[in-house]
């Protein structure tokens, strides 16, 4: 569902590898947790404005 949403937003396909790398990086820097939820409410609110 996440991948489809990103592809719809970008208007082009996203490879599984690219998505994996993005999610791994976000987890490494504790921006998201294992459930793909933002760990900081301030970052979450800032991401809504993107």
C-alpha cells in the first residue's frame, strides 16, 4: 500500500530496492519505527507539510 501510494504521488514506478533502502535509512536514524510510524510528533507534523 505504501509503495502504491508513493508511485501514485510520484507518477512513476519505484523499485522494491529503492523503497527498502529509504525505509532502512529512516529506521537507522530513528525517524520511523518497525511499524513504519514516525517516532517524533514534530517530525510527523513537518512531514505532513511536504
